[in-house]
C-alpha cells in the first residue's frame, strides 16, 4: 500500500486509471468494427459489438465501484467532484463506443467503398487521441506523489496540449468524411442520416478524451 493509500484510505487513482484503460480498450474495438463494415462481414460486426458490450459493462462496474468508494477529498489538491468529472468523461468514451456498435450491428451497416478510407482514417486518429488521454491519466499517481510538482505539472500540460492538437486533426478528418458522405446523399437517401451520426459519434470519442485532459488541466491550474 502506497503512502497515499495509508493517508487517505483507498485511493481512487489506481481504479481511475484502470477505468480509463478499459474505456480506451472499448474505443479501440471500433477499429475491427469498421474493418468488418468495409468487408461486409456481419459475423465480425456482431463479434466486435459483443466485445464492446463486454468492455462497456466492465467500465460501468468500475465506475460504480469508484463512485461508491471515493473519499470526499484526496489530500489537499483534488476535490471529489473533480475526480468524478474526469470519471464521467472517461465513461463517455465507453458509452459512445457502445452506441456506435449498436447502431452498426442493428442496421447491418456495410461501408460503401468511397467511405471506407475516410472512416478508417478518422477512426485511427481518434484512437490515437484516446490513447493519449490514457497516457495522461496514467500520470495521475505521479502527479499526486510529487505534490503537483512543477516539473510533473509542466509535463502533463505538454501532454494535454498534444492531445488537443490530435483532437483538432480528428475534426479535420471528420469534416472530410462528412463531405464524402454528403456527395453520396442522392445515392444513400435516408441512410445518410445514420452514416452522419456514426461520423459524429466516432469523432466524439476524441472529444471526450480531450475533455479528460482539459478537466485535468483545470485541476492542476487550481
């Protein structure tokens, strides 16, 4: 048991890091889901959804456990509310991945060839953003151990700025995907609405990862 745990009881940091790991694993399963949509493999789509559902359930259990056991105040630096705000942003990553998988599986959505590369490129960059968010959360224990030391704060601030840059790139890629989609609107008809919703949800994964970083930036600025 670390000195933090001895001082405040059960520290939420380790469970928070584990929750983020599971949430990001959930998001990463969108990659095989998209690949299955490209090949039109309904069995692979169903398998990807099943794995996302499993991971999302695991994330939910971790979330409820963290909420039930989080101390009112973590040392003198972090309020319970701050940690719960970060937790909610993390959880939105898993929830959104599940929304994506449910829609794709329920509608048996197969990617038209012109949309394959835009969706794959967007998804790849979105996963990079989620992984960067996880790397930042993995620094939480070191941040507290050093008492929000100047060097650690500077390093995390730099990592958060990089996350913001990556998220901006996902905005560009989602715009490109939407433009290709709308050029096919006459061909796709009402299904255009569902494809556009998928683009928005995939981009949201990066947005929620950025919110994790931005919430932590506000915390370390206090």
